[in-house]
């Protein structure tokens, strides 16, 4: 499992090549027995600008950043306009119907619950 | 054993301790430098040396500052104005949630502090800060005595 989620596609969507710059947000990926949890830094993104898809076993994050109008002349600029995009291979056995996401303080949390087959099972040993 | 005593006091462990202390200090400083900048953890994704990224705008009568601080809550953010120096500091914690193991960690935990010398004195009463969707917006007003003033010329 750890091998699969570590593998990452670096391709960018065709339609974005000549338009808005695309940024790759830093992520943390955690796992426990129930789920895989992915956190991504996406400051400036609102709920309605988010698109998360799980197709086959490719998870794609696409977040549109709302840049507010620039008030006055620019004295310093560290960050620029740009949308966030990143995709990952996730292991088979993620329950796509139950994937949940939330935004908190500009951090995207994606919960990828494991289907029953992927969860570790305790095997009872019966005394004969 | 006078010889051993002298060896201990004049050379011996004292010097070795000092050397070790110096190495510890060096290691501590390097560790701190890496911790504070995020070290190589963020390489290839985003540099943490100048975190948080800040945009600064001038409207003439006010300055507007925007900083991207994802994962930082209001209580972990500290804004200070001292005369004409503005300091933004705080911390971001990115701990592994309890019961989870980590596969990938790119989001650095850090303490940060950035200071700006502004081209005028600031009235803290005229500053407004707002944190939304991980973006800090700060309006900075000029202090009354930093504003241009009309001087009347008396005759006589």
C-alpha cells in the first residue's frame, strides 16, 4: 500500500497548459486501519472551487484559488495567481462512495475509507 | 594522586567537555535552522525559507498585506506593530494524527516570523486583520502624525 500511494503522477491537465498557472500543493498522507487521510495546503480555496475525483485508483485534486482583486500598486509579491492540481495513485479497495472532504483554515482534508476487504481482520482461533 | 588531579583540572575533561558542548551547540543551531526553514522537507514543492508568502499593496493612504498561512488558526498567529515595524509571527503544527502512520510528509511544521519596515508610522487602532480560508488579510493605516500636514505661515 505504501508503495502505491507514494507513486505520483506529475502530469498536468491539458486544458491548463496555456492558461492559469498550476501549483502543486504540499501534502501529508496518513493511514490507519479504517482510512487513508490526505491533507493538502490550499490557501485561498473555497468549498465551491474544489473538485476531487477518484477514477479507477487515481485520485485527482483540483482546487481553484480565488485571488481577490489587488488593491493598489504592488510593493512585494511572493505568491501569484494559480490553481492547485495534483493526482495520486491510491490502492485498490478504497470505497469511492464514502470519500469525504472538508476545508479547514486553508487545508484540505480528504478521508479515503477502506472497504471491508482491505481492513485488517482479526482471526479467531478456536480451541478444538 | 597529584598528577591525575592536575591532568583533570588543567587539561583533561574540561577541554573535551567544552569541545563536546561546542559540537552540541553547532548541531543545535543547524537543527534549529532546518526546523525553522522546513529544511529539505519542502524541496521541490515549495520553499519554507520565506514562509509565509506575502503580497503587499499600496493604495496611497493605506497598505494592504496578504499572507498565505494554511493550517494556522487565529490563536497561533501574532501580529505586532512597533512604530514602523510590522511583525507577523506564529506557528503551524502538522502532527501525525493519533493512531495514524505517516506515508508522506511535505507540509512542514514550523515557527515563523517575518518583519517589515514600513515607509510610515502605523496606528495600531487603524489596522484591521482578517483570517479566511488560510489567507490573512491585513489593512494598515497611517498614524495621524505620519500623514501630510498643512503648515500655516504667519506674517509679522
